[in-house]
C-alpha cells in the first residue's frame, strides 16, 4: 500500500536534514528517510508507527501530515498482520518512506499474494481476482 503526500512543506529542520534534501533535490534522487522490516506481529505495528513518526519529524513533515501518515501506517500494517500470512508461516512487514523533491512516498508491504476474490464476499477483491 502507498501513501503519497505531494508538495510537502519541508522547509525547516536540522542543518543535516536540509542539506540531505538539497543534495537529493539537486541530483534528482529520492532520499530514503525510513526503512524497517519486522516480523508481521501486532507489536511491530506500534514500532513502525513510532519510528516513522520520529523520522518524519526529523525531516520537518508537518504534525497534521504525520498524524495522517501514522493512521495510514497503522491501518496498512494491521492489515498485513491480520491478513497477509493466514494459514502460512509468519512473514515480514516492511515499511519505507522516501522523499522525492517535495513529495513524500510511504509504503507498507508484505510478501504474500495480494487480494484474492472470495465467492462469499462480492466486494472490491472481485476486481483483483
């Protein structure tokens, strides 16, 4: 799952954060500001949410944006924990945040097959089957 924040107001922060953003922007690179892989367990959801929040605060992402991102990360990570590895061995939960110029891209991933259509529930998954 992806969360994309465009035209983020990233003007403040430490000298190092400003320098990193300036170098990445000038070179046209994406700047990885957070990445973590943990077992897909309930406790991992809180760890990722807290760590990502601190990383985004260092990069001067506004508090209201951080709150929206925290909600997204909590929901997406919880989905991985509850649904991704049902009936199989426990697998990884991966989260990452990348700055590209003034855009922020946050992803939450697992290593399973994705959504599968269920004949007993004709919802959105039917389009994915």
